[in-house]
């Protein structure tokens, strides 16, 4: 897709989500309904255009026979061994997407394509059973290696490409291939120049060779089996957000975190100043950007960073702190650096604050 058309495409999607004016009564009606009764469909939904874009990118790379099916489910994913891509159901409904934006971290257009390309990498592996080949194992490692959510990456390693935040390629050989495939697939990624001299270049060239070899070859597995579809999700929207998402969050000993002094230093604005903005509102406004950057450079679980941000928002509200809107950039830089430092300490030491 030409760059200009892609930009229009992405802005249109963001407008669909951000401009939705959902009345509280509509939210209440949505929250009370089982997800399976919402009649959600990928076809005709706001996210369908991104699936179409993925297929065009695969075509442009010569993969004429590889078309992984996509379905709506509870989160991004590709069931192990299944050449099929799961997309979060809320992206198929503007009001649900707005609810996701207000309660968690709604993916923007760029992130949606990043996830789709990554999951397509998994699906490509499974469709052609690449992980069984000796060369795949030699380059990426054993597919049967234990899969751990809490992994300790080596920051800035040149053995791996960089795509999803958190040095995600280092998590597992399967993720390493998916990330490598995503970088190779991304239009204008300029991977030959960007990764020149890196050991990751061998992986990228391997993917490039595979594409030329398998471009006109029918997959060994054309269809996959979904784990759970939106039509099978019996939980209500309220249950999904109040229980399902909470259960997925890592328990963090935030009681150890008592940054009152630090928070006062970051937000020393007088309550009388007209340019003052409630600090908790400032933090909430920039919440996603801070979480994104902290996750990108620390490799920490997003749930850990969300919990930290929740704590900071709550405490700045209790302390009635203010941010100076005329110095928003400085506030944001300091908050981002502070959160990243705390999260890095948590990743390496297991605690936010050391005794």
C-alpha cells in the first residue's frame, strides 16, 4: 500500500475509535451482555482493513499461497501449532474499543499491524512446519524449549531483531522467528541496512530464502483450530474487564512503593497556579506512552508497569499534587525516566524500592 494511503487508512481507524461518543447507558448495556451475544464479526469491522493490509503485504513479499485465517478472541495470539491468528474482540466494535482505551491500553493502527505481522510469523512457522527442520532449530534454537513469561533479556543484544517492545525476540525461539518474520515483512523496514553486521542478519536472510522457496507452495496445514472464539465467550463484557483482565495481571508488592517524596519533587506546582493540572490527570493522560516506553526498554510485563502507574495515579490524587501544563514535556520526561528506573529495579532485584 502506498505510504499516503496507509496514513489515511490509519487515521481513519483512529478517528473511528477516538470520536465515538458512547453514552453511559450504552456502556451499561454493553457491560451486562455476554460477549458471545454481541454478534461480533471480523468482516465489516474496523479491524478488517488491517487484516486486508496484512494479506497485501504477504502478496508483495511473494507469499502467494500463505493466507492465515483470522478470528476474534480474547487476546492477540496464535494457538501453538495452529496457523491461525487471534485478534482481540474489542477491536471489532467501536464502543468496545473506546472502553478498552479508557480502562487499559488500546492498540493504535501502528501497533495493530505490528501484532498482525508478528502473529503471521507464528502462523507461517506452523503452516509449513518449519520448526521441525534442522536449519530452523540451528538458527533459532529448539522449539520445545520451556516457555517462560518472566524472562531476563540481554538489552541491546545484536543477536535478535527489535520489533515488539521488551526485547521480545529473546523470550523463546518461536518468538524469535515471529519477530524476525515481522521485521522482514514490514514495508520500508530497510532490514538489510538496519541489521548489517548483526548476527540477527542470518535470521533475516533465512526468512528471505524461505519466502522465495515457499512463495508458490501450498502450506502443509492450510487451516488452524481456534482456541476460543468471540462467539464462544460466555463471560459478560463486565466480567471480562473486572475479572479476566485482573486475573491476567501479575501480582506486585506495591505496598513497598511509598514514593511521596519523589512524587512531590516531580510535581512541586502550587495549587494556586492557574496553569496547574491535577497530577493524577496528567499521569492518566500520558499513561499509555509511559507504559509503552518502560515496557520497550526494560522487558518487564506490562501488568507490572500498569500496577505501578495505578499506584502513582492514586497517590498523586491523595496528595492533591499538581503538574504545570506549560512544562508538560519536562514532566513527561521525568515521569518516564522515573518509572523506567523503578521497573528496571523490579526486573533485576524483584522489588521496586530497595532497603
